[in-house]
C-alpha cells in the first residue's frame, strides 16, 4: 500500500524573539538574540543571571490574554496562544465540521509553583492550624497566588490539552507527551503517525514550556548545566569552543499536520511536508548521553529510512545544539557517524543561540524554523559564534545563506536519553 503523505498547513509560535510566526521568522533570520537578564525573580544571589523569557507583563495584549486564559500556568498559556495562531493559520477556525476528525498531540510543560508559594506551604505544613484562616495580614498579597498554585498542584501536564480540546471542539485523538527536551519532537512524530494510520485527517502538534522560575532554574544549576556567562550576547553559543552551558528559554511552537489529499481538497496553502520520524533511547545515564553518539545516530538513521530518501538529499540540519560542552560534542560525533564526508557540505545551525533552550517546546520551534527555511530556501545565521569547536567541525553559517533546499532534518534530544529526528521536505 502506498504511504500517505502528510503536509503542513499551519504554524504558531511565541518565544523571546517573537509573539507570532512572522516576528519569530524575521528575527531568527537576523540572528536577533532574545536573551537578557532574568526578570521573573531576583537573581542577585544566583550564579546564573540570563534567560530567554517571554515578556507578558509589558505587553498589554499578552497580559490580557493571560488573564483571560483561566488558570495560572505560563507554559500552558504560551502553548494555548501558539495553538490559536496555528489553528487560524490553517483555516480551521469557525468550522466545527473540520474538527470532527482533528486531533492533538502536544508536548506540555510541568507545573512550577512560585518560591513564595512553596515557602508558605512549608510554614503551614509545620503547624496544626488551618492555614487558610491564619495567613498573616502582611502576606495577603500572596494569598491569592498561593490558593491558585494549590489548585494547580491538582492539575497535571494534560490540563492544557484538555482545555484546547474543549475550546476548539476537537473530536479526534488527543495526546499529551512529556519526554523532557524531546517532548515536542515526539509529539510531532506521534501526530505524523496518527495521520499515516488513519486516526485523523488533521493533527495539531508541538510543545510548550516556561521554566524560567526559581524551582526550574535551581534544578539545572544544581546539575551545572546552565551557562554562567553574564553577557547575553555570548551566553548561548552552541558549538563554539568557549561554550559553557545552556540558557533557559520560554516559548511554544505549534504545527498543523494534515493528510495531503484532505488539504488539497480544502484548498489551503501548503507550507511543506513531513516525511520521516525516527526515535531512540540512550539506555544510559538520565542526564547525559554516551560520548560515542551511537544512539543519536540511530535516531537519525531511522528518520532517513522512514523518509525513504538518500542522505545526499539533506541540505540542512537544525541541530539540538544546547551549548553544553558534552551535548554539542556528542551530537557532532553522531552527525559525522551518519553523514561522513557529506557533512562538510550540509549547513547546520541551532536556534538556541537566539531563543535559549525552551525544553518541551524546543523541537517544535526548531521545526518551524526548518519548515520556513525550506520554503524560503535559506539557512538562518548564528552571528554570535566566534570560533567553532574543532572537535565539532560543523558547517555553521554566520550570515544568512540562500540555497535550494529539498530536504532538511531536525534533531531534538531529551534528558533521560530520548532522541528524536524529523525529516521535512519541500512540497511538490
């Protein structure tokens, strides 16, 4: 039986360099750095001071939308916001008949209580009093936040998907995936397979996260994974010889996948095609990969096989490229293992130099960048890279490069050992 074809008909994105896809695409082509000193909490005593935040507080439209969202979870709000953009971009709004066979597969963020809420909960847990009736007057400002966060403790990562399904009246399959930094990559692959297997005609997919908070940042500081560089321009420098850790980012990326014939009948613009999905697990330590890169290579090989293409067809790879010493070396080793001498002529970058590491959203935002790169025939630059690590030996553009791209790959690798590779092609 001939394999179905799955195309892209909608995109949605919000991150530190753009509140929608056009803004993101313009700024990523300019290599605009969306990293700055952390505003979410006091970092005066923190060893890490930079992050790539989405500024809701100083944007009246975002502020109003967050207030109307219904519950206080920034990562979930960003996901919802990007879903609405992609849903409209695909021409699905105001058409309930289309949603009957539309599903969703989303990599969702976890829930992070504020530092104040954790401290207050700890104090009340140490007493035998009813905490609600004994909040001191001077802490009434925090009371509302605390009550809201307590409600959120009873919510799980699936809350965002349930809300989207209800609000958009989606009646197809609905999945929430959490595989750390590989979440959105796995979600896209899962959505792709759902259409191939006839479970849905349309799938909304991607991921969202917002870990720039005291709890999330503290965990990665403990792991010594974050960049301690105080200069925002040089804090996230994947594959640079002077890299020293990743920069936490916030954001969401959403893609609408659709069965090709269904999309053509609807007459909607087709932005590209997904043709391959490969995944593997390291079966190694929970926070890093074996330096030999073999299981990352396995993920790429599986995606290429699934796409049914020759490796020579791939002209661009959007790497995971976190800016940690070990990840970048291991991924480079895996790339060389898969492509050999072909790698010298394949353009490679990582968008994390601009948007930081958006964890559950990282694969989806990278995929949006890749889809638009193929569509426009260009590879976005990494202007803040000064000297490529000779142990990585990658062809990284420092200026915007125009080229004819037929196929490209996205890698996204997660803590815990999950590896995902996706192949996208120009729609013809």
